[in-house]
C-alpha cells in the first residue's frame, strides 16, 4: 500500500526533512452528546458508501456492537470503521458521549485530523458536547458542524446554531475554527440538507465536505516508522492488539520493530499480523503507511501512549496521559448462603482472571488487591462505567458481591482534595426549587442558570463527585421523570465536608425461608419492600427500605396460624403494594458502607456485610 504523495515544503508532524501529504486518506472523529444520533449517522454513511449489499440484513446501530450498548442506546467503547468515497478512504471513529467514558474520547482525538460535531436540532449542545469539543479545539482540529434530527416537531436549528457559535466562543476557539461549515441531517433516513428547509439529498454533501474541510495526513518523508498506540483490543486468535495511527514511515507484517515504553525503555519485537479497517471488518494487509489507522499483533505487553518505531533509529512520540479514576469499589467473592446456585464462575480465581482480562482492553480501569485474598479494589471514571462492567460480568455467568462506590481522594500539600464535577440539569421550571435545595445539601454550588422561555430551565452546578452518588434516582423522582442530568469531571478541590447519604434505614430479614404474603402485608406498613411473595431470603438480606432512619430486623417468612375455627373475615384477600425492584445502578446508589450488593446472572440482592443480627453493628451508632 503506497500512499499518494503530494510534495510539500511546509507543515508535517516532524521538524526537518521533506514533508508530504497523503491525499487519499482522511481521518475523522464523530463526537456528540449521548443519544444525539452519531451511531445512526455512521450507519447511514456505511450504507451509502456501499459497505453493505442492498439486500444485506444489518441490525440498526451496527457500531453499537455489544448488547448493553444496544439496550442503553449509548456508545461505550470507541470504535473504528472506514468507508470508501471515490478514491478516498475515510477512517471514522465513533466515540462515547458519556463522561464516564471520557478516557476513550481523549485518545480518539489523537488519531484524527478533524472532527464532525453532531448536535441535536432541539436539545442543542450539551455537557458532553462541550467536554469533547474543548479537547478537539485545544488540539487544533478543524470542525464540521452537523445539526441532526431536523425533522423533530420541536426542532429549532437556527437557535441551536447560535448556541454552537456561543459555545465555540466560550471555549476560546481560533478564528479559523469559527468558520466551520454547517450541514443539516436526518440521520435515521440518511438525508442531508445544506439549509434547514433546503432540498433533501443523500449524504454526498457530507462526504464532499469531509474531503474539503478535513486536512489530509502530513508526514516527514525522511523520518523512520513512528506509530502512537492509542487503543487496545484483544483477539482469541492472535492475542493483544495495539491500535493506533502511523505518523511517519511504513509498517509491514513480520517486520521487526521497537516498542518504546512509557518509562523510556525500549524492547524489540516482531509484528506478526497487520490489520486495517474496512467497513466494520478488520482486514489483514501486507503494509500500511502514514495516516493509516491500523491494529498490530505480536506484543506480550503493550500500553496506551507507547510508541512503535524503527529499532535502528528509535524516535518516540509524546505519550498520551489517560485520565485518573475518580471512583472505586470493592469486588469480592459472593459468600452469601445462596452462593454458587445461579452462576458458573464463583471463585476468587475466576474473579481475578476476569478483571485481568478487562485490563487488556479497558485502559481507564485500575485493579488492585483488596484487604482479603478474595477481594479486589476496582477503580474507574464513574458509577455508570462500574455498572456496565458489573452487568457484563453477570451476563457472562459470574457471581460476586460489590460495595458502594467511593470517591478517590488525593493529598495536595497536606490538604485532602476530592474530585469535582460540572453538573448540568435541564428540567421544567416548577422543579427548580426542589432540585436546587437537594443539590445544596450535597455541597453543590450554582454557577449558571438559563431560561429559554420554553418552560424548561438549564441549571449548572459545581458539585463534589460523591454528592452525585445516589442522586440520579432521587432527581428523577423529584422531577417526575422529566429532568435531564449530565455531569463531567472538573478537577479537584479541598474536601467539601460531610454529605448526608440515605436518610432511611433498611428492612432486614431475620431468618431464612420463603417470603409469605401474610408477613409482607404486616411489613409494608414499615416502608417500601423490594421482594415479592415466594422469594427466597436469608438472614441479613435486605428486603425493603424502612421509612425511618434506623435498620429493623423482621420475620418476613412468617406464616398465618391455621385453626379449625372459621370467621366472617378469614377469607378476605391480602392486599399487597407492588414491590419496588431496583435496577443495578439504583442498587449501587442505594447501599451504604455496611451493605453489599450480591450480583448473580439471575438476581440482584441487597444484603448486610455481617449477616447474623446478633453480631451485626448498628449502622447509625457508628457516627454516620
């Protein structure tokens, strides 16, 4: 694969030497907020570039390749694809929009020469848009703005475009970056317009704009091989894969290369397999050149930010720093009375191997030994990232118990600092008071308030990360499901003081058995129950939420005494309220320090760390 060279005397990624431009390649990242339609747009680009046959059966949102991404409608992992437009190859990277996966976004932008900023025609630019755009502008990447979903009844494309300009100015964009082209799309239908009410076209104007606006890769003709590793993958056939962009030089299969590590040391290895991206496939190729995004096999140990270079003339590139984790949880072996009854992988060895396998591809996760041999401290970027990992493990047949998420603090000049978040809330006007009050209790400070006159208000806060633990479900209750909540990491500040967590206690089963409707009818006066009649429970298992602050132990398996006497009321039915079934994310938010969440492929159970009631310390007596 020999690149098409256009000789140039200026520019290029390295100083000195004769520079050239790779005209037949473009590298672009699609960035947007959650659910603004970027994966749907990639679908349309793949179809209209001829990747799929006319009669081929293809699932919607083909780039969302795992089940969780399809169910939640979000992109979790950055992925590569490529389309052909005429003689040009356009490498496209679909990036996550959620802040918990921000580590994926920052590395992705190092692979590309420009960005396609996708904005909803009604919602406008939201926090993740701001976060990713700021990174792109700092790297000097030219943007193309695409306003999507212009067929929505509440679409306001002109106002949204003005908000995009305001955002660019607020982020100190360069004058040249403010002169971005704007296109209007209905990604679901594969339609593109040059004006909001313009003529419907296929995506040809978008492809043409990419070739016109996104610069072709530049490289130094005299430089040796230089490739920065920006992502990792794993194959059962060839082992660990290093994914990145070739900055200078060429790489061939079965070529000897040097791997310059983060500490500056270098090791020699051989590239056993070389893959390029074509459509949704990884295709083995004999050679790749500057500007190509490729995957290499043949490395036992390789990390994000390391450089693959010429062993005879090693020239490492500046390495990429991955964001530090802000939240940690303890994963332990499930030791409840029901352990081993529903899962296939139940031992500490199984758990350790699975977490080590996660580290092969998920660079924003850290795993450390816990206080006991069967416990592991897992750290990541947020509650959602942790919940995704736990859900993936339970679907694979693992049983485990997890603790409540805790923020990771650091000491700066002898002062304890904690991570902070920029919180943006969009809610109806009538809920502004209750939302502001709840966030104030969690040490949040309002920084901005915008009322567009549509009946909804946008509020911005700066809040400690731990103030958001347990807040999402409360927020949805307070706003009756009409509020939108988004947040992203915003640095560290000195410890903000104590924040109250759950003010209610737990209803705990005091013995094992099967739950009876008779016992539930008496218990539901104490609070809200999480279980249904016939469910199996054990001593120390949490079966409900007490309406008061303390925990109470109840006999939830009590049966009605049978007598040989009949009364006029004995045949009346038992009236039970529906059980409140907590989702995985809600359960993680709900538990306190003395509680665990038992996770199996079939069940989610809340439990006390210490099961027997006679030796269990009372939580509210511990000063919490």
